[in-house]
């Protein structure tokens, strides 16, 4: 029986793609002074999103590409610092997330498990107020291990006071979230909003929005 649900943050609770789009638009305007309504400006923003790879590419890589292709005088380190300092301001939640979390909290213990630096991730999560909806907030940077290491999933289970098999883990990245949850013994739920899913691996629940999460956990057979 599932008694707890743990959420990834970026791309699961947050609309990471829209958040990054808003952030890149602000950054490009800040560093270039370009007209944000121009097609040249939009092309550069779209290139940044492509290089960004849904957040899996390091920001140094993105800004080095930006320097090589558009702004030869770009200060890559300064841009990286800007991202770290300002990205929390551009966070966007997934549609329906707050309403469904409020309902889930009445039946399940809830947690957030997010990779990354503790201060950076917490600033984003708390900016949107998701910390108020969960029982435990676990950021991997506090423990020195990152998803998909099963050890961090085990720590999250301990924090919730539940066995791994009593927990569903919802995340958008197969390698970090889904495979990690499977190896830790949790129920894997693949959140596919920003990307198309494709797998033949058995036993993985796929959801595309928070209505489907509500259906699965509150109106389904779990």
C-alpha cells in the first residue's frame, strides 16, 4: 500500500522549461541590450534552451556556447553567477500542482527530493511555496550524494518514516528519477509534461499533468 509520495522538483513541481525560458529572456536582454521583441533576440533565447538540455547541461556550457556564437566579450563566470542568484525569481509552477498537493496531503505523507546545491534548490522551491505543502524537503547537496544513487532515496524514505515500498516517487527524468526510484524499491511515476516518454520497461506509471496524478492517487486503486 502506498502511504507516501515524493516529488522531484524541476520539471515535476515546477514548469522548468517555462522558468528557463523566462530566465534566458531576462539574461539576454540584460547582457546585450537587444530588442526583446525582435526575431534575432528570440533566436538566441531558443538556442540557449536547446543548449540547456532541460537543465542537464552545465550553465558554463550554455554560456560558453553563447560567447562563441553571439557575444565574444561575454563574461561566462558572471553569467553563471547571475543564474545562481536570480533563477529563483523566474520559477513557474506546474498547472494544478498546488490544488492536487493540498488534496494529497490529506491522505499521504509528502516529500520533495531534488538534486543540486542546497541553497540554490531551496531558494527555487521556497519561492513557489512548495515547502509548505510537504512533510519533508530533501536536497541532495546536503548529503553529498545525488539521484539516481539509491542511498538518497533511502534517506528520503527514512525522513518520511516509511519503507521504500510504501512510497511512490514522481519525477520527469528517467535516469535520475525513475531508475533511481526503481533501484530503491519505490513505485516509479514518470511525469512527462515537457518531453515525450518512450520505454518498454514494465511497471512504470506515466502521467502528463496533475489531473492524472489526482486520478492515480485519489481516484484510482492505490
